C-alpha cells in the first residue's frame, strides 16, 4: 500500500535537511528520484547515493528553471507521479523592518513556486493516471509564530495550505491528489540557529504537549502516506506533524 515502486518523484529543496531526508525516504519506498535545488554539488552527491536518481540544479524562483525541471524529468523517466514542494526560506525580521524585496523572495519561494511547479506537473499527471502532490507547509500555517517574528513566512505557509485545498478541488477529477504536511519544530539548516540555543530548544519543548522537538524520521510516515496509494481517497488536507504544538 505504501510502495512507490517504479514511480517518479520530484523533490525540491533536496540539497539538505528535510528535503534530502524526503528524497531518501521516497527512494526507500522504490521511487525514482529527481532532485532539485540550487546547490548542484549537493544534489549530485545525493543522486549518486540513491539507487535511481538524477540531479537537476534549479532555482525555484525562476519560471524557466521550473519548466526545465519538468522537461528534464520527462526526458529521463517519461512521467511525473509525485511532486514534493519542499523548497523554502524564512525571514525572522520584525514585519515593520522586513524589506519588501525579502518579503517577495519568501513569497516567491514558498508559495508562488509551488503553484507554478504544481500547475506544470499537473499537465503531465492529468494525461496519465493522475498523481500526488505533497506541499511542505508548516505548523505556522495555522498559528502565529511564537519564538520569532516570521510574518512573510507565516503568510506564505498559510497561503500554501489554502492553495492545497483549491488545487485539490480543481484537479480531483483528473486523479491528482494535493495534500500538505505541516511540520512543527524539526532540526534542519533552516532551524539550525534555534537548535544551537539550549534556551530555544527548551522553549519549544515547553510549548509542545509531547515535550520535545520532532526527530527527522517522524515525518517519514506522513510523507509516504500522502505520496503513495495508501492515501488514495485523501485530498485537500493538511496533516500536522507537530507533537501537539497547534493544539494549545
């Protein structure tokens, strides 16, 4: 039920952290991987470590790069079955001080790129047997950020969840399922500064009913569920994996 044997999956932001973990998880379930990120050396190295993968250096903020990513996938594997929109950035500048250019960069990366890439991939999926799109949102999509000011990030992730519902509705009859995962606090490059502070980690634990941040493997099941036939009747949903962060 959770097998992805023979299926082709694109993972953006695959050069490190959760993105690299997601790629390994999908590969472990049998998927053929297309790794997308700006840091070419990192995704090329990861591609060599996986049983069947290619690296396509991609800046998701560039429209032509997104077109090239899908074209390269079709050329290499002939199909796209799974898309994981994982690439993301954050800015912890207070809203009154955050530069407009940085706000646009966050929105372009976290919201506009997933829309444009999903739209392009949907054309390929609709012509076959459908597919699965998994957007990596955040627990911050449904509650205000507690530990740092993150206005543009929170807005982008909230928009991504709304986009998930809308695309799920539009593409359901084409067999394309669109869902989102909302991670709580997990250690990654994006959260490295927070995890370097014992006080901040303690604050995460204090606000999390389960009393701790998440471990990387604790996202594996959610990803495999939404990417695989195990969730064949699930679409338009946000699956929060946050240790209870959003329930208090």
